[in-house]
C-alpha cells in the first residue's frame, strides 16, 4: 500500500511541470467535440469489446443528433443565432455554421440558459474555456458573414481611392526627393489606367498575327493556310530540338563508353606489369 501511494505521488508531481492541455484542443472524433463526449474510451483496449462497440455506436448517434440540431437551428433561427450571422450558402461554411450552432445550443442547455437570452454566449459564462473558445468561433462566423454580404464598392468610390493612392505616392516621392536629389524625376507617378484602357491593351496583341517567317499580319485572324504553315513550322522546330537532344545524349554515352574502355585497358596493363615482375 505505501508503494502504491508513493507511485501516485510521483506521478502527480511529474505532471505539475507539464503545460495544461485544454479539452478544446483535443481533436473531434466523428465530428463530436471532446468536450461533448470523450471518444477515446471506445478505443481503450482495457475495456471489453462489447462495451467499446456500444460506446462507438452512442458516439456516432451523438454526432448525428448534433448535425440534425444544427440544421434545425438554421431553419428555426432563434434570437441568439443572430450573433452567428446569416447562414452561408457555401456547403463547407454552412456545415461549419451548423456545427457551431449545435455546440452553442448544447452549452446553453447544459448551463440552463434562458431561451429568451439573445446573446449566443452570455456574459456569465465568460471565463469558461469552452464558452470562450465558442465565442471566438461566433465572432469569426459573424465577421465572415459581414464580409461576404457586404455591398460592392461603386466605381466612383474605387476611382476616389485610386486618386488618393496616387496623391499619397506623389507626396512620398516629393519628400524623398527633398532628401536625395538623385530621386528627383520630371514625371511623377501616372494615374492608374482605367478599365477601358486595360481592356484595349489586353486586346491589342490579338489584332496581329505572326506568320512562320516572322512577319505580322494586320488581319484579326490568320487564314487556314497560315495556321497550317505555323503548325508545320512548330512541328519541324520540335523535331529539330528532339534530334539535337538525342544527338547530345548519344555523344555523352559514347564518351562514357570510351572512358570506361580506357579505364579497363589501364587496369589490364597494370595487372600485366605486375605479373611480369
């Protein structure tokens, strides 16, 4: 008995210096968080096989019920779900919303939170590790919903931001030029090109067609004969490059064979000299 007590004391003292591991850091098993149900037990070989099988079935059932509850909350939308933002349309983010809502609903039921409480995580639960982690996820979901549903900026606002950027760059360049005359330039930063100018620059190369002989055509499209000539020229160029590559490889192999033959002849000559002596 004293030996058992001594062993327990040693184990307890050894764990004092180890960092505390939060239950929220443990990986979920079958989409069930560790704080909801510990899934390590149905993998414990010290338990009978029948017990492990039953625990695994119950664990899967809990996961299915949580998925159902999350989908139901997305339809019912209690007042506290407003903290999570709108239900995303993207499947992956939608399932994340369902899962977070189901966990919060379970936490509220565990601590008997009033259903009329509009905050997803009430203030009185702050300080609880599980509640704090869930609050972080609630904040992330709400911010993501605001970003995805934000109204796009108008073209006038975009142009105003572009003008402000140009003005800031001009001011910075002027301050740098005052300190170092080498940075002075007659031309300041130009205004960013408009969308129409960018489109014209993008389409400009399509107005000309390069022939196999290197000349260009002003016609917007190449004729069928020119396309065949270009394809034939490309094929011939590829064949020449392939032939050159094979020739270089053959030269390397020949050189290696000659080197090996010379090495063998040198070794034979050394062995012959040794026998003559």
